[in-house]
């Protein structure tokens, strides 16, 4: 059996410096409302989860996920590399997902995906920037 490693992909920023005015701070709060808001969050979250699952399965390179991310996270994703031997996992399946909103302009998505026969949790933070939903953070437990 392989090792399980937590993969946390977030930008290096540590505070409010450089935060755009439409990027609300939620201080990691738990979501208080479900994700149904009619503003495209559901569709954007679905796309990010699919692409992330395919990246973790080794079917796509990390830079493809970067296209859906904030500029800060895209810089982190561009430097990521897959471990040797990944890629034979086959197409991932999303078993379930939940979208919640901890505050205006912020969505938190949790999903359970099956990659290579293993169940894997995925958490994504979405932020609304310039009228579009972008991925600001991704976290999962990767079997390597």
C-alpha cells in the first residue's frame, strides 16, 4: 500500500495584504448557507472538482487546474509535479459533492471522488473575482 499524504494547494499570502476589495475574508468559517444561489457557483464548482479529480488521477497536468484558479493559486499549481507512476488510475468518479457559502462571494465545496478504486476526499474554496468564480484553494489526501 502506498503512503497517504495531505496535499494542500493554497497561495502563499498570509493575510489581507493584496486582497482585492471583492474578495471577502471569512477566516475559514464554516458555511452557513447551502450553495444554491443562481450565480454560477454550482457549475463552476462542478467543473473544478472534475478537473481536480482528473489531475489527481494523473490524467491532466496541474496547469490545467490552474486555468480555473485565482492568479495566486495558479502560480502554486504551475510548480506542482505528479509523482512517478501516476496515470494508470483510470477515469475518476464523483460520488457526492456539497457546495456551501460562508459569506458573500465565497463558496466551499467538499466532494468524495473515487480514483483508481480508492475513495478520496477533495475540498475546494471558490471566490468570486471580477464576476467569475475562481478556485482559491484545493485540499485532498493523495495515495502515493
